[in-house]
């Protein structure tokens, strides 16, 4: 099958070509997967004369053609001889700023050229697929654009994109083509020279300083603008191409990419943080407000949302920090154009692992997926992902492998067991374990990987399934610092807060400290909500809003307190009986902590109380319940208390005696209360 990419030598076109080359297959006009035998990159003659990247030119499947897209014979030649076996990605376009400066050129390329292409496809046998690059400019200025927003373009560029959407809809409705339009927000951060888009400042403010160039920004630094990353744009186009024909109504073929609201000021803050972390000295950014350029940017939406994107699980960005750091690693730290990302293996696709692997795929990493229940891996796989049947296939398919497994026994089996990952690691491979395990298991994994010439990072995560879905996890990493830097791009894709804690085992140790706090703070949150209920404080939202701005606030108060409030207000306590963060996981973590404490010969009294309370919940069969269910066990008296706290009744106030802290006969007095046993039994 032939694949035609118009505008194929632009940055997005080259990256799209590379992704299709790596995948090797796309869905053909008949709905079946077909091998890509030829990729035609079409662009202007001047662009072709400037040269083709070696990576693309070296592939025998790639053919480059230069010419005028508004010339009928040229366009007919692009599809000639394919016998209907063709897919098209139509990216060729005059950009927004150039379109305002040259009305005739904008019409010739964006409208007449697109018509030539649609007519050429119409003349073919069958119903060829075409993905057209649309734009939020078709809608015009608004606070948020979605799939159903009304056309109100405020630029010639936007007008041509609106007309093109309608042409694709009607050509598809009439059965001439199988068209799909992706409505793009501004793509950032674009490498290389600035293009003619009015919105170029949103890339230049990052690109210029990182290239040690002074830049002048002429737009309002607080003007909101809808943006997405280049990896999301490319992955979205391919995913949209792969959807079945009947996934979208035949008269409504547009899908909006979700684009986050971005300002130049936001980008400058992230850039300064990046420079501080990486030790970079940045040149000055000059701010010279230009009302004309700023007003052109103001003709575009400030945010883009899409119900269809969520419905079909389409790629979407997780954070602006991720977009900026990705550009930094792709084009500054790696010092070269990167058109595709290396594959990453992922073992364990449970409540945490599945969304983490999905985020890797959405951000351009082909993922080699492994799960004991293979149907989970198959359901998660995207067009360029691969489902592995064995650990050996994972290790052979990726140099960086992540594991995220629920129990220590499964970690031991998957990594260290017979036929496990370590047996098949090659020198230079990096194994990253996101599981919660004991320090002893972590150190065995480090030693086993080292013996194979590979590297290991203990990288436990915190943030629950919610954080995994949104890419907002906290990741605490232990291991060799140079290996951490090599794996940082992968780690940053799944976690917003990625912190290097030190040498081998420090990530695991940090996580045990964190899980101790999770258990104690969850119990405190449940107790606080119970006290509030008994005191008649029924407005949980107001209460939590205040507490989270007070000393009593915590992440667990916000999370568990919020879940309790929702359950109480809806009169549905049973909604806490199932959870992506089940009690059994926290109980397992406390069991690991208990073993560590035994070796350290120390006590953690409040953690011990929390462990006993979890035992009571587990004894009631609440293994799969959310940790917030402890509220209801406290309510009915199931949770054992070490003692009852009662206010003594006195007829008169008796002053408390002053306790001496030093005895002239025996030295400092030990006035500590007796400690509970330092170990809790499971």
C-alpha cells in the first residue's frame, strides 16, 4: 500500500513518515491491515531542493516529490498507479500569518490544492482513507473549542480550514472518500527555524533560549492559547486513521485534539525551572508587545476540549512541563532531530501499570506490552505497540523496560525468577521497577542486573490510579545517576514529579517512608471526617476546602476525605467497597515496613496502630475496598482503639505538676511513655 504525505518535508510530516516506517503497516481501504510498501513525501520544489534527512532518504520505501499542489497534473501523478491502495495524510498548508499577508496564495494552496487532491482520490477505485490537518482557527476566538463548536473564523487561514472540514464531510457522505479531519491546536515546541504562523512565539520562547539565542517575544505574555505537543499531534493523526470507517458519522468527520491553555508566561516559568535543574545559563528574553501580532493570536481559541477524544481513548498531553522537557531531550540534549522514540517494555498492566503504559504510547513511545492476562495487553495496544508472549520477547524488543507489579512475589518471579527478565537483558539495558518492595528485593535486582551488564533503577510511584491516568505521579528513584539521566525522558512521561534520591535502594526506602505516612494520614483523615460528622458539620466540601488550606490539611485528607464526603452526601457508602487503590495493597506495604522495622529494632507507634486497623478491615473481607472505607469501620466500632480517650470530670481545676527533666541523683529522667511492640503480625 502507498502512503502519501503532503507537506511531507515539514517537521510534522517527517516525524509522521518515521512513525509509519517503524510501524510498517496501516489499515487499508478495505479495513484490513496492509504492509506499507511506499511512502511518498510531497512538498514544494524549493523545500525538496533544500534536502531530505538521511534517515528518511536511506529507506527504499521513501520517495520524495516536489511541485505545486494546486496543479492538477502534479496531484494526479501522486496517486497514479496505486490502484486504489493508498492512504493520504494531507498536511500541506499556508500558515496563518502568511495567509493574512497573501490572500491569493492561501486560497491556492489551502483550498484549491485540497480540492485537487480530493478530486484525484475521488477518481480512484474504492474509498481511500485521508486524514486532513484542520485547525482550531476554523472556529475563531473563544474560551474553549470542542468537536461541535460553530465556525466563526477570523482569518483567511481559518476560513480555508473551515471550508476544508465541510468538503471532507461531504465527500465522505457521498462515498467518494473515507475522510477524517483532525482539528489541531498550535503544535509546540517546533524545532528549527520559525515558521510563518502568527503563534510562533509559543515555540520561539523555548526554542531560542535553549539554542543560546536572544529572542524577542511580541505577544501578550498572559494571552491564553490552545496548544498540544508534536508527539500528540502525530500519534493522534495515526490513531484517527486507524479508527473504523463507521466510528464517526458520515456527515461529521472532524475530531478535535484536546489542547491545554498555554501562555508565554507559563512557558517562561517552566523554562527557568528546567535551566535551574540542568544548570543552563539562558540568554535574555526581550518582551516587545506588538498589537497586530498579538491580535492575530487572539483570533484563536484559548483551550480545546473533545468528548470524542476521551470516548475513543485518543492521544492527549498530560502536562505542559512534559511538552517542554520532551523538546529539551529530543532536540537540545540529544543534539539532533529525533523523528521517533525508542520502544519501551512494560510489564504489569494493572490499575497503575495500564494508564502508565498508555501515557508512554500517547507520548510517542512504541510499547512492548506484557501481562499475565494477555487480553489486557491486547486491549491496550496501539497501532505501533506490540504484545509480548514472554519476558524474553519484552527484553529483546526494548532496551528500557518498566515493571509495575502488585506483590513482592510477582516482582521476584518476573525479574529474578527462572525465565525472568534478568536472564534476557543485554549490556546497556535499563530495568525500571515501579513496584513497592522490600529493600532486600531491590538490592537483589540491582545486583542481578549489574551481573548482566545492565542497569536497574528502583522507582516506586505515588499518586494512585488518578495520578497514573493524568501523568501526575510522584516517582522516587534510586540507582546510578547517569542511568537515571538516560531514563529520565521515560520517567518524566509517566510522572510529573520525578526525583533522584541517590544510590541503589534509596527510591525504595523513600517509598516506605511515604507509605507509612499514607497509612497514618489516611487514618487521621477518616477520624477527622468521623469527628466532623458527629459534630454536625455536614458540608464536607466547605470543610475540606478550609482544612486543605490549614495545618491539618494533607494529600490524604483531600483524597480520602473527599471520597468519604461524596459517599455520605450520595447515601452510597458501598461506593467505597471497590477501588483502584485497594486496602490489600496498603496492607502489603505495611507488612514490608514491619519487616524492615524488625531489622532496625525500632518502633513506629502510629504506623503500628494503622496496621492493626487495616488487619481488622481485611478480616471483614474488604481486601478490594478503598482505604477511605476505614471511616465506616470506625463508625461502627470495628476498628480497635489502643485506648479510649475520655475527658475526666473534675469538681475543681487541679494544676498540673511540673515534671522535672533532670535528677541530681540519676541524671536526665526518661519520661517517655512505654513503647508498644515494635512489630505487628500479619
